[in-house]
């Protein structure tokens, strides 16, 4: 049972879970539950899920929105898509037989990419999850960057000094509010004055609408601008993109832009290959890593 871990990925609407081996291969059916609306109900659902696997493994990794502490046991700050009091869930106490390791979902995706995807064999990568918001996972010299509290990798560095766009975090002009799906919506509005959905913008783009093409071009420029800064700071071998909006990232343009303006060494840009279930795979692999570290420190 030490070679198999349960991976759980908690999203705003769905919870995916499956067993994963140490190679990052899913070795059971991938199951789906709908995410309950309250923190109490989510905690109850997680207890039920883990109990279903307790005869198959003694280790579980959970990927969740929100920054996670250094001990991998609690959420430091929950996000807008999770209910009130979500951060108060005691993840370590979900099951007496199964050890639970908690990590931020973007960090889990980055770890899966580092171990099994385009980042395999590299030591310094940044993975950006482009969706409604923007998540980030940073691998430095083969280790996940956590910072002093566990909150490193939040993509809320400022893109402008003026207060142009308010971010979901409450601040103005964060990278997230330019590089996300919501950022594309605001960019299209800047160009046209029209307030339409991201889906409508993509539909217009697919129909060759000129303003939609301008919006996508500018959106990719914003992503590339942020990526230049990330490469300058972390001197990466790879910046990889995943998430629902990564499909519309112009990888060739972004890589050329980074390497034109970076003051460090050149890097590569690519789309992630770890797959749609990178979150649960990465959560399980991080659980293996933490377990191995704990066993080593006890020797």
C-alpha cells in the first residue's frame, strides 16, 4: 500500500479522485463527486471519499484552491470559488487510517508536470494555470518553491501603477486580471466597449472577427510580459501553460517575446502534457514526496 496513494482534486464544482502510483500513473477508475456548497458538507464528503479507499492505501494527497501552509495541513487563504470557512477544515483529521497531505492545486499541477510532463528531466520550471483566474507553481532546483509561509507562487504581481483593473484579490492590476479568462473579457471591453463573455469572444475569434483577434493578441502580450518577469526572476528552463484558457495561448509568440526581452538566459515555452487530471496526480506525488522526507528524517 506504500506504492499507491489516493489523489483528490477539489474544484469549485467537482471533486475528482483516483489511486496513483509512484510513477504518476492513475491505476484506478477516476471518480467524480460534485463539490458541496458549504465547508461542513465538503469536509463530510472528503471523509466519505477517503474512507472508500482506506483499505487500498494509507496515504492521500489533496489538491485545493488557496495557499497551503508549510506543513501541508491547512489552507491559509481560501478563494472566491470556495465557501465561507473552507480554510477552517482540519484536513489532517479527515481519516485516522490514512495520512493526508494538502497542497495548492496549481502547485500540484506544476509538480505533476515536473515529474511526468514537459518538465520531466528539468530542474527549474514555472507552470501557469490559465483559467477564470491564474494559478502558478514554481520549481527551483528540483524543489517546489513554497516561501516563508507556503503562499509562494501567487500570480498577483502588478502590471501597471495606475488603478485600471480591480482583481478578485481586492488589489488593482495584478497579472491575474490581465492573463486570465476574465482578463480577456476586460481586454475585449477595452477595445470595443462591449461587455461580453469569454465564450462569446472566442466564438467571434473563431469567426475571424477583427476586434476578437485584437483582444487575443493583446491578451497574449500580457501573458508574455508577465512571463518575461518570471523568467528574469527564476531563470527558468521552461514556462509551461495549462488550464482551460491555455488552448488560446500563442506559445510560439510567447517564447519569442520572452527571449527577446529577458535579461537572463533564454527559456522554452510549451503547453503542459500531464493531462486533465494533473491536479490529483501531482497531489498524490507530493504526498509520496512528503512521506519519504518524513521517513528519512526519522532515521
